[in-house]
């Protein structure tokens, strides 16, 4: 996922991965990087990084500060702790623009699928409610007829009526839970499909979802600003409230002050 950037002004040209952190967990093409102490640079084979830590990049109007003090500006420029600026080349900028266009296209396709799914779920819910109401009314009429034919004492009739109401409420709750589980399963499937469209493997998808659920304390499938702050802190990124708000504002299509899991991945992997 990294982008190659050429750093001039040193004894030799050094290529580094934009999106990789020049620290102990970084992946670099060469061990030489005069602007960073040698002991902080580790050469290792590429391997999956939890929560795509090596894929975190700047997005939109947000400046990002990494653990080693490096600042990533919105255009991809890196400002090292000593003030050295690593500016993307024209080719790299072109690649970034192509990736942004592809991401925008995927987002539009995702919106269309989500809208279609929402409409299908709405119609299904309406059909379910109409069927449930009709069945409930049918049971009620049958029960009332039974009461009329019942010659038992009044207290027995009241007991039967309460029992019928309790059974009806229990059946309604059961059906609603069943419908809610079905709706959640459909949304989860759509969410995983959208994450796959971001180029993630099934293992990465499960890892991301499970990790985000730790911070999604209310389990509603969204991450608000406070929860996002915890997520980013766990990745070693300390962001101000203004930066967090800017990240959410850019990714939040519904403008409800929170982002879903796919929007979070879009932030981390854009």
C-alpha cells in the first residue's frame, strides 16, 4: 500500500515507503536514512500489520503526527522531526490522484448498494409488520369468539385474556428479534463486501472488525469521536480533538458525528 518517495539532498538517494513509519516497526527499502538515527531503522520482511498500522496516511485537511514526531501533511508531504521535508514526486501525486478517484468510485458503488439494501429491508419490514398484524388480529378475533362462548366465571375470562395478551407480546418480541437478526446479518454481509472492495483479505476484515468492536462500546456498528480517539491512540497516533473532528467530518456521509467501520477503513487506508 506504500508509495515510493525519492529523498534528495543526502549522500545518496534513499527510497522509503510513504505510509510506513520510520521507527522500529517501519518497513524501508534501505537501512540508510541520514535524517533518522540508525538504531531506529529496522529492515525486515513485509508482513501483515495489525489494523493496517503501516497503511495510515494523511487524508483531506488533516495533518497527522506519528509516534516518532513525523508530520504527514494532506498532500502526502512528510516533515521529519528535524524539519526535513520529503515531498511526493509528480508521479507519486498522480498515483495518489488515481487511487483517490478509484476510492471515490468504490464509495459511490457502495452508496448505491447500501441504498438498495436499505430499500429492500424497508419493504421486507413493512411486509413482515403487515403479516404480523394480520396474524395477531386473526388470533385476537378467534380468542374473543372463544371468550364469548366460554361460560366460565368472569375471573377465569380475565385470566385467559391476560394469558393471551402475554403470549401475543412474547410472539411479537420473538418475531422482532428474528427480523432484527436477519437485518443485521444482511448489513454485516454488505459491510464485509465493502471492506473487500477496499482490497482487504478476509483475515484483515475480521481483524479490523474485531478490533473496532473493542472500542465500539455500545455495539451499534459506529465509532464516534471519543471511540475514534481511543482507536488512534492504540495505533500510536495522538490527535487533537480538532483533528479527530476533521477526520470524522470528512468521512461522515450522514453528518451524524460518527463513522461506520467501512468509513474508518477508508480513513486508515486512503
